[in-house]
């Protein structure tokens, strides 16, 4: 598991944060790689206590949730730096590295629009890596079409009562609190924050995903919440998707960066294997069909990385348009799927065997074209921006 870096066109955009990326890579190789070596070979998903250790250690070093300002517990790094760290985590091939950076259980952009009290009570512990959360938006009949929610929030005196069912919720089994999105009559989807021990809120069915990450159903049965559970207070009512929208680009670019890193790692495995493996008296690297797999992958990975980094710079400049992040997420996730597939072909049966990194990545990368909006939905966004439909 080396982290040697090729000199590539994208390194031009990486140089600005070179020291930070070097420091992160050295943390991964010095501290996380030895820990990962202790995990059984077929572990798809590291245990919760190990993830918590990695998260807290990384927060202590200033990497985790690093784009949050110092007064919230972050390091105030630009978003481009966060994207570079996610690319580096994937590129390392270390299965613990992604947990050193904030993901779906970390600080929610929705909470950045919270009241002062919500920021202190919920966002800050997330930034410090001390708490984890889940987001319950998807419903059995409302996935991509998130405006079709049937979970309802009804006013009850000063507070609210929520009823409904959420599905495919990540992290529900280890979250300290949930962000629940429910429809408020005439006002629209509204985000509420509730402790997982709130009466009436319970985990229902568990779904075991193909890469080992479980997802959960959340059942809301007469969940009573106080008035101050609405994220952002009164002005947050009906604003969940509007508020969420301006943060979607960041989430999509983080997924794009994760995909770029994984694709780069897979490509490195492919090149190393092709140089060693012999067939018909030659190293397979000499065969043009194998070169085609690897050179096409190299070209596509470079293009995807550059697009992701350019979009991250636009976010930092405050000029990012949602269709750019949609393009980047679409490009990077579909590229990573193709690259992992091709590199597995290059490995023959070796890459297919349980316990080989490619076998895991082949299953893992599938989710990247679904989360933060499917590839089809990214195309819908881009088509609209192009004045189509
Ligand atoms: C690993 C993982 C983690 C997840 N974590 C969470 C979580 O923490 N919280 C949460 O709330 N949800 C979570 N989800 C759910 C995820 O957000 C949804 O699966 C996603 O939004 C798609 O919704 P759906 O599965 O209902 O598919 P649908 O929306 O039913 O889509 C089915 C198919 O139709 C296509 N489609 C839909 N609309 C259009 C259109 N207008 N044009 C063209 N094609 C279209 C889709 O692209 C897809 O191919 C998670 C999912 C996965 C796989």
C-alpha cells in the first residue's frame, strides 16, 4: 500500500495544498495503514469503535471536517483542500482513510443554517468528531423525487408531531441524533433534529448493502418534538430542500473526489499487476488490449480529477453553479465504475477473489452512482441547465 504519486496534469491544481496533503498522507501511512493491517481480510466495514477512534484522531490533527471555521472546531481550510484530502484518502487504498474525513455521518450542511443553539448543541460536536448523525430524507415512495414526502409534521401546541416512514438511512444504528425531513402542510419539506432516543422514533428494517454498509428504515410513530427542533427555527419551515440545495454541490463534489481517489488507486493496482503478470511468454502489460484498459483509464481519471478540482475552486470563489457539481459527480462516479471494472478484468480471477481490494471496490463503487442523486438525476440537472426538456 504505497502512496507514491505520479506526476500528472492534475498535480498542477494540487500544489497549492501540497503540504496539507503530504501531512494527511503521512498520517494515513504512519497511523492508519498499520491499524488497517489488523482487520480481518474480508472486513467490508470497520467496527464502529475503530471508526470513532480514526475520526477523533483525525479531528485532533485538524483534518476531519477541516473546512469548518476554527470557532466551530474546524481548521478553516478551503473546500478545495477538503476535496484534495478525499482524493488522497481514496488514492491511499487504506480502508480506514475515508473515515478520517467527514462523510454522511459528519457535520450536515443543513445544520450550518441552524440556530445558534442548534449549531452549538449539534453541529460543533459533529465537527469535533465527538458525535455522529443520520439524515432521514428518502421514503419508500419518495427517492429522487424528494418533494413527494408522505412523512408529515403537524403543529401540536408550541411543538410538532411527526408520523411516517423513512428508508435507506445510513448510520442510523450508531447515530446520536437524526435529521428528519417531513412535509409541513402548505409549506413543504422541513428539517427537524431529534435524538435517536426520542419516544416514537425507532429503527425498523435493516437492509444489508452489497458493500457491507447497512441501511435502515426509520419509523416515526407520533414523534413529539419541541418548537426548537426545526433546523433554522421558524424560517426553516418549508425550507429543507431549498436550504439543502445550496449545499448539494459540496456533497456531490466530495463524492466525486472519493471516486477520483478510488479510481486512481485501482489504476495503480492495474499497472503494477500488468507489469508483473505473464501470459503467453510475455508480461501482459505488453498486450495492447491490456494497455487499452489502463491508458483509457488514465486519461479518464485525469480528466475527472481536473473537473472535480476546478469545481471545488469555483465553490471557494463563490461562483459554483449546481450543474457543474452535477457534471463532476456524474463524470467521476461513472469513470470510477469503469476503471474498477477494467482493472478487475486486467487481474483475471485474482481480482475476483474475496479479500482482494478490487473485489471489494467493485461492489463498493456501485453506490457512488446512487448517493447524492443518481447519475440520471445529475443528467436531469445538466439537461435543465442546457435549456433542454
Ligand atoms: C449507500 C446508500 C446510502 C444512502 N443513504 C441515505 C441516507 O443516509 N439518507 C437518505 O435519506 N437516503 C439515503 N439513501 C437513499 C438514496 O438517497 C436514494 O436511493 C436515491 O435518492 C435514489 O432514490 P431511489 O432509490 O428511491 O430511486 P428512484 O428515485 O425510485 O429512482 C429509480 C430509477 O429511476 C431513475 N429516475 C428517477 N427519476 C428520474 C428522472 N426524473 N429522470 C430520469 N431518471 C429518473 C433513477 O435515476 C433510478 O435509476 C442511500 C442510498 C444508498 C444506496
